[in-house]
């Protein structure tokens, strides 16, 4: 639905014809828009800041050496190169939040970050939360409140909760809903997810107190 | 999904970024927050040959008032703008807009300069900057220029930037004491593109309107400036009649298309309603 929606939106607003008309009408100085709908042409640039394919990523406190293509997203690398399949890929276009991970403690869509962009950063996935058999307080809260239906969105929600609560431990329910609004649940289990988030904040306040 | 193949560089300085752009021209594309660009590349709507990642360049993210301007660094994340006390106290139209941009995860990455350079007619910052009469500072390896945002935004996804240029900074004129503003946005759900949004900025002088700025989101081929409405308000008394007339003129200036978010007629009607409400809210703030 969202894919079709975005596709139709872009196609409608920038059909080739209107795009060319736009360029003609606005004169030759206008060229920055040309990156949309242009045909692919990979260049063989060797410029300052060039990167190597073999990179070391810091994931869940471990250094992981991995061979990464330039066009690979972090979500792809985590799931298919590092075997960290807790991170889910839902919409794959910065919309649903199933792929949420922490980068230097901040929740981000791993589907819309290139893996090369997180070189040198600390990446935390759902697999990095528990301490052995002991669940992270946020995970415990989600279990205690049964804050999931099918749970496909749960890893993303939990990572967003961890990042949010670490940043702001005492949000109201409304503020929490706003803070977690980048994550979607197709089962629409939002009341229980929010119960979990509020419980999680409570657990985290008491563990740090 | 994978984007088409591209080359990727991540320079450490603005000079290196500009030198790379100068060398590669329209093959190259700057990667800032990437929350529009990367999805567009994965859908194969955009296939730049070289991505120039500017996220490792220090000093491009800041919000500060100096002399005549509020200066905002091009790489300032929307989350930082959302939290800025400076915007909350002096630039209400920006403070209103920041938390309404897409969703929190996008705001953690997305940048103000990236939003302006992307020139999506449904983007929020363009309208806000039109309302405020803001300028952008643009650099290339050989030149530096400052142009109004109204001259930056040309058409859908199209700006007057040369492929060798980069926006480095946004300059908003300092708001005088008796000023107010508002950003009102209708969206089907959080994170969706706007159905309609309106940016309003008002400055009063001795009870009359000294300057009014009105920008419109998602109702044309780019962020629109409602110039006729602005002109009608300049020098006028801030009355309900004047606001109603300005709202009518703004709706007239919009050219929305019918889509899943609503019919063109409905969107025009919402522009009228939102501009009127936005002016009321801005006036309240301006009167303090």
C-alpha cells in the first residue's frame, strides 16, 4: 500500500514529461533535479573519502569484520551477513519501524542507513539487550504486559522504547505515543504496546535509581 | 531491496565534498539524512552514480543567533531543531513544524538542508522558510552565494542548485519582538506526507501588520508562497475580515491535485481554513 502510494505519488508528480517540461520551462541553470528518474550509471570514482569493502562494525559490543557492498543497508547486513535476524525488514523504506536499531544509542531505521555509514559507530540490536538469560527491563516489561500480538514489530518497538526511555525516562503516555510513532503495528495492538512502554520506563527508572 | 550500484565516498571536510562535486558534476549526489534519498534509490526512482556522504563532516550542525540572523547548519537534524529552546522562544513557526516532520525515527536522521535540497512539494521546511523569508548559503569549490529560499525551490524535486554546489547554512531573519507564527499540518497518520500544511509568520507594528509570510505545503508542484495573501495583509489591521480575505487568496494561489489524501477541492478548502486558523494563532503569539 505504502509502496504503491509512494510510487504513484512520485510518478504523478514527476512523470518524465512534466519533469522535462519543468526543466525546459525553468531554463538551463536547473539541473539538480535530474537525479530523479535518471538512468543508472555507476561511476568508477576514486575520490577523497573512498571506502573499503571490508569493514569492521561494532555490533552489540563486538567487533565484526564483514564484507559490505556500497549499496547495502544496515538492515541487510545485520540479517544476512551477521545472522542477526531479530531485526526485521517490513516496509524497507523508512516507514514502519520494524528494522529499528540503536546507533550510538539513538533509534534509527536500519533499512535506510547504508552500512558504510555506521563505520565507527556503536550498533545495538534486539540480540544485544539481554544479559545472558536475564531480559533487559524493556523486554521484561513487554513480556509482563503481553505487549504484542504477532510480534513482528516487537523488536523494532523494543529498540525504539530503549532509545526513547534512555533519553527521556519520565514521559507521559501521550508523549510516549508520540515518541514511538515511527513504529507501526499491523495488528494495531497499540494500547498494550503503550502499556508495555510505560511499564518499561518504570522498570528502567527503578533499575537506575 | 537494493539501490542500483553506485560509488560511495565519505569525505571529512566541506572542501573535500565540494572538490568531489566539482569533479563528478551531476553523477554525484549528496547524502545527508538519507530518509528520502535512500528509499527513492531502493525504489529505483533515483540512481546517482556517486553518493557523497556528508555525515562525517564536522561543524555542519548548529542553531545560533548572530547579528541579524538565526543561523542553522545544513546538517542539523530535525530532532535537534525539535528540542531547540531558541526556536521555541523566538521562531514559533519552526518550533511548530519540527515535531510534525514525518516521524521520530526519520527526524533522528533527517536534516534541514537535506529537506530543502530535496525540494519535495510535500516537504515542510520549504514552506516554513518561505514564510520566514529565509535564505540559504550555497557553496561550490570556486564560489559562495546566498539566495532566498523562494529562488532555491524551482519545481518538484528540482532546485536552482548547480550539481557542483551544496547548501551549507540556512539564514532566517531575526524575528522582531511583536512576531508570531504557526505551522498547521493535516496528515492521515503520523509519518505520512502532508495532505495540506500551512506555515504562517506575522510581525506587528503599532497594531498593524508590518509583514506577513505564508507558505503552503503539498498543494502545488513545489512549496508555494502565497504572495497575494501576504501583500493583502502587509500594512493592514489584523482583523477577522483581513484574515478571511488572506485565507481566500492563499487558497486561490494553491493548485493541489486529487489523490488518495483528498480531492483538489477539499485541499483548497483546507488551505483556506488552515491559513485563517494559522493567522489567528500567529496573531495571538505576536500580541503576547
